[in-house]
């Protein structure tokens, strides 16, 4: 997911945990990089970012 898609999902979750499943490693990598960029750009407060071997990502964050 790109940054705008990830940001929208974080807004919808409003601080709750989001678990997203993907069908391939590239999509997982892109999503993790988007989350990290949003955090580095000071657009979100990241509480947790967990990446699993089964192409899933767990995110707990809030929009600043």
C-alpha cells in the first residue's frame, strides 16, 4: 500500500490495531516502507509495527 492508502487506514482505525494480509512479499515491503516514511515525516505516531512470515502486517498508530 502506498502512503496515502496506509494513512487512510490508520485514520479509519483511530488508534486501534490494523491487521492487513497480502498475497506477496513486495506488497508487504511497500506497506512497511510507507508506514516508516509516515512516521519519519512526523505524520503518525507509531505504537507497533509487526511483520509476519505469512505476508501480514499488524499496525497500531495514530494520525498526528
